[in-house]
C-alpha cells in the first residue's frame, strides 16, 4: 500500500520518540494501528457489500432477460427454480418487509379469543 522502506521507518520512529517521548510513544503506536485496522475492516466490508450488490444486479438482469425471451414454457422444476430466485432477490432487496407467505401456525391473540355467548 505504502512504499515505505526500512530507513524511512527508522526515521519516523526516531522523530516519534523525540516528539512524543518514551511514555506516550507506545500508546500512539497502538492508536495508529487501531485506526489502520478500522479503516482496513471498513474497506473490506464495503468491498464485500459491493460484490453482493453486483451479484444481485446480475441476478436481476438474468431474470429480466429470461422473462424477455419468453421462457414461460419451462418444465415445472425450472419454473420453480426461477420462482425461488425471484423470491430470494425480492427478499434481498427488501429484507425488512414482511412477506405474505410468512404465516405462522399459531393463532394470533385476536383469533384465540372467542366471544362468549
């Protein structure tokens, strides 16, 4: 990443030792290393998220292409696979939206109450 050689590191450490002193230099080195690791982790997270977005966009593009080609007369297995891909893409786009097929087997609190007659 940086093109810093051994002698440059020696000069930087001597200047840091003179400016900060032997008591504060280890703390400053730890702080700088934490800063670099935080920046590195953030960059990796952004890279991963970008890769996921690109995969999702490619999936959408492939699904649109399949729909445009009129691939409606597919075998039931392939049609089910395409439907599952569509559902997965929709859930990735809207992860916090409740889907209608997420029904619970438990009766809700309003259904469990029966009016007394």
